[in-house]
C-alpha cells in the first residue's frame, strides 16, 4: 500500500466514522425530527448545514473543472447558483417558513387546495431530485475509483452504504448535524490545496487575489500567461471563451438561478429553525459559508488548467512544436487516472509522445498535420477529475491529496442525503399521509419515510452506475427541471392571490413537460455549445438555447399557462386569498399605527 493510499484511508475513514457517529447521536425519534430536525437548529449551524447541502459534488468536484475547460464562459455557474440562492433567501424562504409546512408539495397542496396539485408537485420534485442525485453519485464514484483503488461501481456502492446509514437512521436531525461536520471538511479540503497552489504560482496566500496577480519570478499576470499558453496550442483565450450565444449564456444563468430557488432540498432547510427571523439569519450565514468556496473556485479552475497544460507540454516555451511529453515519462498521477478510465491517451502517430492541442480548430490542425502531428492525443480528460487531480499535478503532500478526496466525498454525500430526504418526505408525508392514508400513525409514517429513503438510495445508485454526463451537467439539468416546474408554482402561490389550483396544475405540467420533451429530443444533453474545447452548437436548438439552459423557457411556459388558465377559471376561495396576504405580512405589522 502506497503512502497516499494510507493517508486516504486514514482521512476518509475518520470522516466517515464521524458522520456515522453523529447520525447515531442525533437519531430521529419523531416525524418532526426526521423531516425538519424538530425545528430547533441554531441559525449559524443551519447556515453551515445549508452550505454543505447546497455545495454538492457539482460545486466541489465539477464546477472548477468546467471553469478550467470553459474559462470565462463557465461563470454562468458562479452567477446562476449564487444569484439563485439570493432569490431563494429573499423571495421564498421567509414566506414558506411562515406558512409552516414541512415540504414544498405540502405547501403547494394547501395553497392550491388540491391533492392533485400536491401529487403533481411530488412528481416534479422526484424527477428533479433524482436527476440531481445522479450527479452526486457520479462524484462519489469518481473520488473512490481513483484514490481507494477501486472501480467506479464499487466506489458508488460504498457511498450508497454510508448515506444509507446516516440518512435513513438520523433523518433531517442526523443529516443536519452531519452536514455541519461535512461543511468543515469540504471547505478545508477545497481551500488548503488552493492556498498551496496559489503560493506556488503567484506567491499569494489567498487564491482569490492570486488569480489576478503576476506569476512568481515573472511580471506576467497569471490570466495573461494562461491565455498565452492556450492560444499556443490552438485554443481560444481563457478570458474570452463564452458558452454559445449571449442569449444562451443569459438563459443558462437564469435557468440555474430560478432552479436554485425552486429546489426542495434547500427550501426545507428553512423549516429546521425555530422562527421566521431565524430563517432569514440562517440564509445570510449560508451565503457567507457558500461564498468562501465560490470565490475560490475561479482560481482553482484557472490554476488547474495551467498546471495540466504545463505538465503535458513541459519546457520554457509551451507548444506542440517546441516541446512534448514522452508517454513513457508521464508522471505518476497520469498513470493512476488512466487506470480509472477517466483519462485516456491514444498515440495517433506512433511517436511515443503525448501531443495535446485543439484539433477542432481547422487552421491550427492543418498547420500541425503539416508538421507531422496526427491530432489531439488526449482523447479523454473527464472534467470531474480536475479538482481531485490538481493537488497531485502540483505535487502537493499526500495528506493534502487525501484531504481533497474526503472533501469531495463530503460534498457529494451531504447533498445526496438532503435530496434523498426530500424524495422520502414527498413519498411518505405528501403522498402516503397527505393523500392516500391520512390516518396513518406517526410511528408507521416514520417507518414509511425510512423505507422510502432506502428505496430512493437504491434507485439513485442504479442510475448513478450509468450517469448521462459529467456531474455539473447532470445537476444543471436538475435545476432546469426545478425551474420549469416548482419555482413558478411557489412564486405565484406567494405573490399572486388570484392563482387557483387549475392554473397551478396546468402550469407545472406544461413547464416540466416542454422541458423534458426538449431535453430528450436532443442528443448530447450535457453538451456545452460554442467552445473550442467541446465543439460547436447544434443547429436545431431553439434560438440556440442548449438543453441544460432550457429550464428558463419551461418556466416562461409555466408562468404563461398558469396565469392564462387561472384568468379563465374560477377564483380561489376567499380564505385562500386571505392566507396568501397573511404569509406576506410581517408579524406585528400595523401595531404602531393601529392598522
């Protein structure tokens, strides 16, 4: 066993033991503890737990990989996910907390006075959440497959087992306190290697400032150097690359934003605190904790792609015509990732050298072919390996590499647990107790919740064995599904008292229906358009909008259908309209003036 393996087993083993220990300590004994941790979590702790719940494998493992290979264009993820959380904190969370229901389908069922609306909301929640969980399972499989020297499937089974123990046993109470520990692990694991690499490249302790600093021993700025390095091997400048058209960038960002605000596993976090004021405070704390990682991610992505290219093309001047890396002399990290199948090399001209350049650039490819090169020989570089491989590429100590593994697993498992709880709650609380068996005892409801979660883990694991794309791409689709279905129903339910049950049901059905139809009609669901790294835009996309960004179109359809149908059908009952007004009025409003 290598030194790295020892460190990995040690660090991952300690963190897993901590999670299971917390789950045993915080075992849920009532449905209130299982669904919302008894409603007694401190706002600061809830902010940390929300941060861990929110920062999934897509944020920890995949986002920096996307930034690395898509440059400026990948800012849609930074803007969309953080901007969406602000929408959630300001427009939804306080009002839903004041309404006082456990789950999003329960709010929709009561607000729209309809079990049918509740069932439709459950269906939308399960579709979006299962899609989201697949991304987390991909992250777990990637991390284990490399660092615990197992194959992808075995790593996935191990992750499923860990989630089963602490999520099924502890419910929201166990998950909440486990996520507090997971936040500490993942943020430490993300920032420590970033600090090391920033010091190596720029001499700056803080990666955020290192990104805009000059290179160590060189007056050239890091981003300027990175632009130069990529252009020399035929790619677009890192700082100018965009993801398709301006419209696609806008649609992608907005889809992620409103999808964020409609995600049920994050919304339910605001029911775990005692008061509405605490919900607002925990939202603020969560933004602080999330910002630590999200302001670090651009530096991690830029430094990762710089180190990767420098490793592939060693020498004072980077470029395929000046230098190359002999395949037999490839570094140890390269060999290890090759074993996972997530990094693949093909010697196209049989010269024993690794040639890495953009052969999708016709002019550059023609020039290289004239000089004897047969194309880009790195036929696969999975974007999800970049954060995990980066410390090894930079030759950081083994304990740092092991820490990153533990952090990636913490990010994936924390979000997976929250999503699985949302799915279990929807099945047991909303369908079973809310619709089909209203007289079920609390004990039997709790048992049904645990059985539902176990079933959801099995389904998510099965789908995770054959993930449809990279983690962030899968997650982006989940956000689009939430954006097109749940977000409009929640917004209209809070801010439009004229909205009735017929309009809500029609809107949710139309929104998620058109989004899923668009997604499944197009091949390459997780393909990002308009970049030199991943190819061009599909000609039959609607207005050039990629499937991952189509959630915003689905949301527009949802809003339009819901409002039109509501206008031509019967108004909601008067008590429902008063309820809508009541949840928007702060407690104690009008006392001073007597109104």
